[in-house]
C-alpha cells in the first residue's frame, strides 16, 4: 500500500535529518531553491523521499557506495557531504577510509588522495580521529 502524503513528508524529514544533521555550509536544497524553488522541491522529494528512504540496502551501505562513486569522480565537495552523512548513519572512519583506498585500483592515486583529504577534513571538523590497528 502506498504511503500517505503526510507519511512521505515525515520520511523525507527523518532521512534528511539522519544523513545531514549538523552539516555546516550551504545545503544542496538551498542551492537548488535559489535557482528554481519548485524543481528544488521535486528533486528533494525524489532523493530523500524515494531513493534514500528505500530499504533494499542499509543506510551505511548506501553511503559507502556513494563515497566510492564520488571518490572515483573526484567530486570532493559532494564527497564531504556524504562522508558527513556516512558518519551520521554509523559508518566508522576506518570503514570510510577503506572504501576510499579501494578506489586506488580503479581510479588511481590522485582520486584516492583527494578522497582521503576530504575524509581528514571532515574528521577534523567533527573532532574525530581515524582509528587503525597497528
């Protein structure tokens, strides 16, 4: 059975808070809205209402997949947003680092280095450290 509009609205708000609570700087919705408020709403409904609320994979898996794709494409500004989201949904810094390192074989050292710098920056902002076994 399809969800009511009110339930859909609650799901979108829950997902947005789950992923991006505490994120500093301009939110993507605000950027989109500054150009086209109606389209911004449609895009937000699709992303947080339809894609991110799907339960086929966990939020952690969804964010790690996104981090790998953004690392490969060297989209570091967006990568930072999703590293933030990954930490919010329970990914550990060393898991995120491992996903970024995994991209070395497929997209090379420059992409991995950019990804690791983005991770380090987010960890520093949040007062977190990378834990590793020695």
